[in-house]
């Protein structure tokens, strides 16, 4: 990978220097997706100068970080997108506004539920700012303000799940578990070593967390404990409707259902990895998916 060829955007020759001999870490070469992953060495490594275009091939403003990215695509790292929306609209609709958020900057991509709302004037957001700390921000109806910086409790606290029960009681998950109790966030700790991906609380005394390698944790008001899981696949999202009804989804077509006693596998018509789900009732919901083998997107409908 190097930047001494021709710029794809405007066909402007750039000088032969600043070569990087490493894999560019494209998102999906087989599918023709040459956008950059978050760990790409091409990020912030491009040549600067008067002849370099100020937008990439899709019209994204350059730079998005401390420098221009190599190649045709500028990696967008500092915007908060709705989970599951790969390409947000260039012009926001009447229903959605794309805004830069301070808690989305500085470290990595976030795809989980890193924000939650108690009301239109009270919300929370969080994200790591480095390998050793995570910042919590609070929304007051007008702006986001830094609330607290907390040691992450691990190098991969990737900001994957956040849920508030009340203004003074809530949980955040990543490589470990953090809890808001009273007026501060503290590292609560996890009973397992696997990274945690999503959380759903039924009440202050009934909650669930899912994670890698089939991890399922339950909160009974006193402690988080591991419960039996019917899968060893990574579980990426969970939604509890009530104490005896819940759903979870994960890799390789994994769909799980809770009946109040056990989690069981539900047969899926596709083998794609499921990153999220949205339930509108105990027997009806939607699961978006992407099949890398066929480069196709789709949505499963859980029908009553």
C-alpha cells in the first residue's frame, strides 16, 4: 500500500514518498468495498498539499481526523450513526439529524447502543478515549457535557451497551461492566473474561447481558451471574420484553429466545451474522443482516 500513484478522486499525481508496506485493511475486498476499517494504517497517512482534493470519492469532507486518509475513501470516525445504518443519508431527512458528538471521538468505531435516553432533556452517552479510560457524557436537552472519566477496566472497553433504569441507576458494558449508582460511574466488574456486547434491563432487579462465545449473564438485583447458553457463537444483541419473554441474536444465524426458564435456539432461514434486532412485541420483531458470501443485505421478520 502506498500513496505514490494517482489519486483516484481527481486523478492528481502525488509524489513518491510516505510509503506504507502493510495490508490496507479494506472493509471487504471480495465485495468491492475499499473503504477503510478502523485499524487501517492508511488512516491519517495520506499526502497533503495544494492539489489534494478536499472531498473523497463519495463527497465526504477531508480530513476527518488529524490527516487525510490514503486512497479514494475517507474513513468517517467522528460521527454518531444509528446502529445498522451503513451509509447515512447525505441530506438528513425530517426525522434524523446527523451530528458530530464529543463522545464519539478519539479512539475507535462504535456500533452498539452507546447512548440512551431517559427523557428529551436527560440522556447518556459514552465511549473510550484510549485503551485505559472511558468518558461518560450527559445530555441536558441542549448539549452534551462531559460527566465523568472512568478507567475502563480493560483494553477493549469498546462501548457496546448502555442502559439507564433511572437518572441515578444504570449499566454500561464492554470488556467489563460499569455501573452508575448515585452520582458517579464505577467499574463493577464481570464474572466472565469474554467481552460483552449488549445489555437489556427489564427492571432494577432483572437484567441481561450477552457477549462473545455465547456468554449470557443475568442480574437478579444482587449480582451478575453466568447462565446456561445453547450456543458458543458470539451474541451481539439482546432485547427483553418482560421477565419471561426475550430475544437475542448473534453470529452464524444465531437466534435465541427466553421463555422465563431457559434460552433456546430458534431456527433461522439464513446463516448470516445478526448484529442487532428490534422487537415491537413478544412475538414480533425485525433482524437486519448481511451475508458476506453473497454480498446481500436483508431483514428477517419475526412474525406473530
